[in-house]
C-alpha cells in the first residue's frame, strides 16, 4: 500500500513539475525519448519484480542508470555517424515494456481466475 501511495505522490509531483518545466529544444528530443523509455522500462520492470517478490532497489537503480547511459551513448555515437541508432534502443525498451506488461497481465489473470479457498464449507 505504501508503494502505491508513494508512486501516486511521485506521479503527481512529476506532473506538477512538468507543467512548469521549460520546453525542451528539438535537438534534444532523441535524448528525451531515450530517457523516457529508460524510465518506463525501469518502472514497469520494478513493478513486475515487486509483484513476483523479487524487487531489489540496487538492481532497480543500477539498471535504470546503466540502461540510460548505454542508450544515450548509442544515441551520441549514432549522431556522429549520421545513423539513427537510438531507434534500436527505443525498440528494445518498448519490447521489454510490452514483455513486462504481458507478465503482469498473466499474473493478474491467474489471481482473478484462481479459485478461492472457502474454509467455511
């Protein structure tokens, strides 16, 4: 319950900060796209780990920063070569997000359809 409350508070704070944040120039849109995908990938992966009771804050933080740094590095290299390598990173992040969402869906369906143990009978 506290995790859900903290998530709601952080999401609300992020929305408020976003309303007053300056506009990002177009030149940085690739970097912003990579950062957003890394954030979503890490958060949804952490949610899956939490549901499976395997969550580790060190894995979450290190995975977030390492994924973001590697993806941004690929974007910088791609720009210097005039190749859109950042699209590969976005593709991988989106694949992982959808994969984690399908795991969450399966867990939810199993919980909903599992017969309840009725001890009163």
